C-alpha cells in the first residue's frame, strides 16, 4: 500500500496558530486531506506533551492514534468517502539561535521521536537549557549538532531533519544565518543526518543543484499553523505505516519505501525570489546582481530569496538529477483552485461549500488532485475544475513568485481564459500568456514582477511525455520508478512556463557564487546613530611603569587616545608575556618590591596577574605551591585557574587559587583543634542565624533579623560583636549545633594565624597575589597583611573607581593606603581599555569623573569610537521592558519569521553578528528583573537570571542542603551517589516543591562534577553565590544585577531603570551613598563592548508603591555629543516635569 505523511505541523500552543491545531482537529483534517501519518508537532511544550500522553495510544511500531472515545465523534462527522485511519508520529521543531564562528546562527530542526518516554527525557534535558514552556517551537541557544547529540543519547532511533533548509533567516543553508553545507552545520555527526526538508520556497530540482545535499533524502512537509493547510507539502511512502520503516527508508533513500514528495510550486513560497516588500519590488537573481542586490526604489539591500541562495551554492548543471533522487509531484491546494475558478476568496463560503461537496462525493483532497479522473468532477463542482486539474498535472500554470515574506500566486487560467472556455463549451489548448494573462495577476503599484509569461505549449502536445521540467529551474524531473500493482506513483509534471534560470555548468569555478558573494550587501551600521570617527578629546592622565598614580584626574574624566605604553608588543624577553602590553609587562615583571596595579575596566587585570604567576614559575623563582592567588568569587577563581592552566599546563594545579572564604575554611578545617572548633563543624548563613535566635533566644522575626545584620556588619568591619545584644545566646546556639558563621570564617582564621605563627609558616606561601583589592574589608585586609609578611612579594591589583561593596564592609581606603603600608611599593597604572569602544569609555568617564579616586587612571579606549549611547525614556516599566525586548529582537536579527514579515526588525543593525549570550540586561535591584524577564519570555527567548546573593537563598536550595546534611551523617560515597539516593526519596522531592526544581538541578549538576568528599561538597554549596551559576558559554540572554555583573563583559548591554531613587538607590530613612552608586553605574556601563543602552520609565511600581520617576542625575553627566535620546509616546503628548533632549544624530 501507499500512504501520505506530513510530519511537520504545529499545535495551538505555538505562536500564530489556529485553536483547531489540536489532536482532534489534526485527526479530522488528515482524513479530509488524505493523510495517513501526521506529526504531532510541539512535543517539547509541557502542556502539549501532557495532552499527547492523555489522548494518544500506541498504534504500531513508533506510531500513535487518537483514543477511540475521542476519535469516534470526529469520524462520524467526516464524510464516509474520506474516513480512514490516522496515525500520529511524535515530532517537534526546535529553533536554535546561537553563535558560531563569529556569526549568529539560526537553524530550525524537526525532531522525530519513536516513543513518548524518549520525548519526556528530551524535554527534561531541554528544560535545563531554555524556556520550553513559552512556545510550541522553543528557542534554545543550542547548536543543532549538540541538539542531535542530545537526541541520539536519549534514543539512537530518534532522528533530526533540518527544517525548511533554504529559508533566509532560520535554516541550515539560509543566506542570512546558516551555513554553506550540511557538513559545516553538523560536523562529525553529519552521518546521522539523512534527510532534509525542502520548505515551501524550494523544490527537489532546486536542491539537486547543490552536491552537498546528495546524501540527504528530500522530504516535504506543510509546517502548517492551521490544520486546513495540512499536506500542502507532504511525502509519499510505501508499505505499512511504521516509524522505523519511514526512518530506514529515508536513511537509505529506498524507492521501495519512499515514494517521493508532493510539493506546492516553489514560486508560491514567500521567500522564493529576491525583493523588497515595502517597495513592492520582486526580482530574480540575475536582476538583483545587476543592481548590486540593492532595491531600485529605496536603495536598501534586497532580501535575497531561496532561488538566489540555491544558485549561489550551485555546483551542478541545471537539469541534472542528484544520485538516487526521489520522485516528486506538484499540487495546488484544492481551495485555491476553487477560489480562482469561482473568482472569490479562498476562505469564502462559496469555496467552502464546493470543497466539502467534492470531498463528500469523491474522497480526500489529495486523491482528487493527484489520481482521480478529472472528468466526473464537473458534475459536483465548477465546470472548469476538470480543466484546471488537467493543467495542474501538466504543470501549465502562471507563476507570480513570492518574495520578502509575501506568498506567491499560482494560477491555472490566464486573463480571459475562463470566458473563452465557457463561451465555446469546449476545452481549448492552453493559451499563450499575453497582456490579458498578465492582467490576471493582482494589480499592484511599484515594480512588482508579474506572473511568468513564457511560451506555453498546447495541452495536446503533452500526451506522451514521460519526463517533465521543473517549473522553478527548468530541470528534467526524474521519471517515476516502476512500482508494484496497487502502489501509487507520483505523476510526472511538465510545466508550460519555465523561468530563465542562470546556468553555471560551464563555469567550473562557479562564477555565479563569486559574483553573488562579491555583490552581497554589507551589514548596516549598529542601530544607534554613529558619531564622529573619534570621540571628543578630553585631557587625561598618562601612565608609565613603574610610576606613582597620585594625580587628581581631570574634571571631565574623559578618555583620550591611549599612550604608547598601551599598544600591544609582539616581542618580549619573558617566556609568558609575548601578548602583554608594555604597561602590563612592566607590572607583571617586578619581583623585588610590593606592587599595586591600578587597572581600569578592560585593561587586562586578570591577564596581568596570571602572567605574573606564570613568569614566577617559568623562571624558577617560585615553585607553583609557593604561590597564592586570592579573589572574591568562585567564578573569578575558576577563570584564573583556566588561564593559568593555559600558561603553565599541569604545573598550574599546584598554584593555590582561592576565594578569601574558601582559603580560610580550608585553613580552619586543617587546624580545627587549634581554632577551638569541632572537626566536623558546619557553616551557617544569616537566615540560619536568625532561626537560631528566634528559637533559642525567643526573638521575634524582625528583631532576630536586625540582630543578625548587626552581628554580620560588625564582623565585616573587624569589630568584636560581643557588645551586640543577643550575641551571647547566638554563640551558645552555634556551639551546640557545631556551626560557624560564614562571616566568622575570615576573622577566626586571622585569629588562628596570629595565635599560632607556626600555622602561618606552614602554609608555605612565599608569593601572594590579590585580585580586586579595592573590595577587601578589614578582616580580609588583616589576612593579606599576615600572609604577605614584609610585603616584598605581595602583588595586588584593582581599581578604586570600581569599589561597589561598601554594604558588605568593603572599603577602598585599604587600596588607597597601600603605599603607606608598604613605603617601597611600586605603583603601576594600566591605561589601555581593550574592551569598550571610545564612545562608551568617554561616556563612562563622564559619569565617574566627579567621584574619581585620588589613586586612579582614566583609561583610554584602544578601539574605534563606535556608536552613541542610546537613551530611552518609556512611559511605564512595562513599556520599558517591551522596548528592551524589541531592541533585543532587532539585535538578534529577529527570533521568528514574523519578525521579518512584520518589519519589526527590518532595519536591524546587529543582525548576523550578535547572539543570545552577547546580550545582558543590568538592573540595580533584583525586584526590577521580573517585568523584563516577562517581556523576554513572551518572545520565547532563553534567559538566565542571576542576582548577587548566596546560592542557598534561591528557592528550594535550603531544602536540598538540609536533606544533604541529614543524609551525609549516615551515607558514604560521592556527592552524585547521594543526589541519586535523594532523587528516589519521595519525602525529599515533596519538600522541594515546584520552586525548588532549579536548585535541585543545579545541585545535581555540581555533584556530577565535584571531585571531593560529601563534606567538601556541602562546604562548596554554602560558599557558593548565585553569580557562580552564570555560564558564559550558555547561549541565553542574561539578566543580572549591577553588582553581579562585576568582572563580566558583553557586546550589547542594557542598563534598565536609570532613575533617580534607583540610581542612586535611596533606602527609606537612609541617605544614599551617591559616590558608591556612581561607581556602580560606572561598572555597569563599562561592561559594554560595542553597544550600550540606558533606559528609564516615567512611572514605576516598586515594593508596592507606584510613583512618578525622573531620569537618574548621572545620565545628565553624559554629554550630548556621546548620546542618542529617544522617547516613545502614545496618544496625546502631555508635558513632563523633566524633558530629555532629542538628539537623533541626524
């Protein structure tokens, strides 16, 4: 037997889909269309997956059917002539938006899965990578090669089909975001890819032109968003319906299993030709090339269509089938034929009645279009229908190609054709298209290409044809293979009208490809308006090495061109520093005195520190184990280890790289008895302290919290908290529970080293390096002084203008007094910013200028000026969030075809250059994240949200930690063994609840990688902060608080809620620390590499209050020459108390 399959569909949970796209609707329309196997679509959406589990039941190997009680009423309403079994295959589409080889790639993939259990395992994994709940076709920052690997790992019988492979923006071979071959896309896993979907705008002969497609079986699916469009493209298979038979037939291109494809004419696809919809311009590739691929009306780059891209990659002569090519057949959906004949809309009642009358009499639509004798159709349908179907099967059609998101039009009758046939009552030869035929096309303004009006042979000349010509390429269509009796064979289709294609067969070097690439339009400038070639010049400090950095910075704080010391040197006498600047090298090579390095943003702080360590080891001046490098976050420590490993190889493992807390915890554990601590002491955070005070001291919740805050603040300042009320009760409770406060780790370690000098000597650290020295507090300062001894081998680096942790007790005064502590210290400044454009550096310099530290370096950018800083003032916080979401969509070059078709990203500047991981949104407070996250979720984008808080403060993390502590008392094994045991514990899982899922997944991931003991694992969780979970390699948008962004960099940065009262932040009843808030904005601005947005709202709800807002006073300090201000208004403009200037850079 033969049957038809349409594997690519969507459910009602995908965007822009019909509510009838449910299992019942698909079951009904599959019968009306004549489709036996239908893809479920969207299995990755949790709600749809649950519906599949509820409503489907097995129906043969790898296929499913609607439950009989659900199918019965639907079948009863289907005409008897159309009733037939319908099987479902578990399928879903994934949109991958990710960065590879410096380009943003956007590739859609169709997944075909043999069972629901496998689908569930895939969903569980994908849920950790992105937001699969937002759309039936989720957007993930996952390379299709890695997606395929993930799928095969869950079930080797599952397979991936690259979807609509030629679509310009979202496909494997797309001109704007794809690759030049399947091998480039899938690499080593290409042998596991055995089929490719042609899409609506291409047909098999077009794909034959590209040899790299030869190994792939071509499939065709509807990708329908309404079940009435089911099977507009489809596939023909032979044999009994079976997931594995379909899979094996496609993988081998076996003609006994695969009958080929059923296709619309590719000109009907909305990206077939080149064009510019706004100007109503549609061109073929040769015409586009003659115009340098620019619109002849507006001069902007044309949207290059599928035909253009095919010809660009073509390396086979026109008309030559690929080896093992499968047959194909063209159709026009029956409602479109009826619409043309009846001269009314496709969705009209007249067409609908005629359509269902024909199906009731003659059976499913595809049977009528493909195999039924057309003569009897006139008795139940329009008189012209038999002639229309004859012309369709012969390929005698008028084609008005689609372009730039607009569907093409395929017609079987020319102008006046219907009238002549009606009048004469006989069927005439198909007329030669003339002016009348051209008039049949819809009348449009502009330079729209009319329907193809090439010479048409007579219908009576086609009778004996066994081969046909592709309407899109003029290529000969392979004759259908001989088949067994009872098996359907697609009929050959010979079009009457052929386009004048470009033949490159005679050009071994593929001249067309070179011409097309040479004439390809260059990307637009970034969205923000450009400024002058160089930023305004401001007086600035210059640095030499070594030198005293004492001068007060210039009032304007601007940035000048870097000095000679900032330029990269390709030569060096040091083994580890050939890629350092002169300034960096000078700082790294001093070994006979204490060194303090003032390093502004983007000047290579971590590079300088790690190269110093590498030089000490490589020159033999220090053994790796004699070097200690201290920083503040686990993420920073991990980065330092990675860089040292790149420089030193295995020797780097002996270098002690630690955070202050992890270092002190290790020392206290090794010497617990001397520190008067139990051997197995645990760690307590502020919440646990408050709970102890409530329980043991009987304090109310608010009083307990206040006491904890006072005790922690005293500890961070290096003060004795014994005078604080309730401290004695807390100390006793901690002793009973064998717990140590996190904020007590450094003070206790300092006391231990003071009381026991032998412990200090036994550490063996002769060389000490401290990163981010401006952020130390008093106990950390005391620890550094103890470890450094006379300071001769002490190296500290940081930037007092980036001191932003005063609320934790940090004080940049320790940085500024370094020379007082060590009179023989060498002071260096790093002045070349290699991160940010000149405009960003200059603007940030303006913001920090009024509060620059006395010991400061005003860095100059080593890069071009770039684009202006973009300011946007929205009416509300929700409007601000929508603006940010829209700008991100533009930066990505669109997230769906709707982005292109609607013109939302038509003028995108960053399309093709920016990926998800290149964009960050920064906010002052965690409470400001939700509106932005909601707006981004509506776009379906994967987001990672990180605030600067302890990991155990996350929902569910404390429950996971409590369960781990309890289990650790009686269980041995690895942390992963323990997590596996807890996974099977229903009580533990119930305690986690739905909110604890993310914390559980994070703990599981950490446990799988952790090399130490269970106790060490618990310690690592207690010391972990949320920012440590930030994964720079994850292809997700990032939402961060400004504090959590320290040390990171992104090509595109948004800083939201730049409003007075938020920046600077004013706590109720407390005066703001304006200078620290200024430094915080400076840190945020200098995270940006290329593009920086500062946004605000005129009205915002925060902490239960809705209040009017004004832009931050810091914003006004960025001079007009560096910024572009836009304000979006709706409705009648109203006067504002504060009006920002308009300067659009025109």
